[in-house]
């Protein structure tokens, strides 16, 4: 754990978590209802985390299979393209001015996107080359949590464009990590 605390990405991710850890008092009925629904959905999906990991592993395997006949430059270019695509999708979510979601739903969306942007920037700047094992440990935890959050958000009534962008971004990020690990 001490090794992780020395990694800037780890500390940045902790700051994001703390940023949304205490929401203001939920006074609107919709906030309370959505918070309860979110908590129940998160619990349900966490109980099925094995299925979520299997889905992510399938996506990873497919990406590696498609790239197995590629040379290093082609793989590197694909990694850059996938990472840039994911960043574009994160920007779509952030720049989407439709804010019809309740405060708890906004907090889940914002936390998920901010964490994924940190991962994407870390990949962009090749920070993982410093300590591949530790970075991939962090990447995997964040991506799995983002995948879980996506499934939860998909079950909530949120803007279709946001959920599509989040879906595409997470898929791209999983593929990107899979190729980096080759």
C-alpha cells in the first residue's frame, strides 16, 4: 500500500473520491429516492462483480485477439486512438449541459468520469512505464468500478447521450488497457 501512496495517480484518485464523499443534505424527494435506488443497484452489481469481470475480460480478450497479428507501431497507434476516443467521450459527458439528474446521480457520473480522465491522462503520458504492475493494479480497479457504475447508471433514468458516451468510453478504455498489457 505504501508503494501506491507514492504514485501521484493514486493520490489524485483519492482526491476525486473525497470530493464527492459527502454530499450536501439530500432534501429533495427525488434525491432521496435516487440515492436509495443507487445504493441498492450498487449492492446488487457488487454481488455480481464476477460477471462484470468476465465481461471486461471478454472485451480484453477480443481486443488482444484482433491485435495479435499487428506490429508494435500499429498497436501503439491503436492505443493512442482508443485513449483519444475515450477522452472525447468523457468531454461529451462533461460538456453535456443537460443536467436533469439528481444530486446523487450527478455525483456518481462526475466521480466516474473524473477518475477515468485521470486514467486516460496517465496512459497518455505513459506513466505506467514507471511501475507497470502498480499502475495496472490501479487502472484495473478504476475501470472495474467505472464499469459497475455504468451498469448502475444505465438502470437509472439519465440522459441517453451521457450513458452512450460513458459506455463507449469505458469499452475503449478496457480495450486500451488490454493492448497496453500485451
